[in-house]
C-alpha cells in the first residue's frame, strides 16, 4: 500500500526555523508486481496504455487508443465535489483500482480504492533459460492516482 506524507511549513525566526504541520498531502506511487501470462496479454495491455499516454511515434497512437477505449464518465457514489474530474478527453486514459486485503482464510477484510489511476512505469521482462524449476515471469509496474481511501469490510 502506498505511503502518505503530510508536508511541513517552515516558520522563520531569527534563531531557528520552526517546522509546523503542512496542509498538503503527498501520496507515493502504487507499486505492484504481477505475473505475466504466456501470451504477454497483460504486459502488452499495460504497454499500450503507457504508449498511448506518451505517444512516442506520433499523435495517432493517442487517438487510436482513445478510439478503442471507453470515454464514458464513471459515476461514483459519494464522490466529493472538491475533487476535480479529469477532462472528458482524458477519461479513457484513467481507471480505478481496488486492492483487497484478505484474512488468513482468504476472506476480504479491507479494500483500498484508488481513483483515476494511470501507469507511470512498466518494468523490463527478464528472460532466463538456466533455471531447472518453473519460474513465472513477473514484472513491476508503478501507477499514479488522484486519491485513495481505505474501506473496512
């Protein structure tokens, strides 16, 4: 689960600067490691999402991704009016994510709900032919988001 940080403000004095509590929260990125399927479908999906945001070859990459992705607004129950929605043209580039924390008997205990998630990095695929046992191919991905909330079930 990502960390959260409440910065501080510095109150200057002639002797020592005095720290006081800040008023702006900073959230760390959501970092996950996932198993890549044998046809690389989940890896390719993440790769296409990233290249659509960054469009390294041409602007058509962005337009093509948008044409193949839903751009309908997501209605959230209990949405605060203080939180700004992404522009309509960018809604298909964001998603929501839920991290479910399970008990030792695999019963859901807590949900961490992330709003307006988008990828910021996708790790490299490391192939190795030397292992004699089955090793699943995994990759790291980092996401940024607007906010997250913790819901006890």
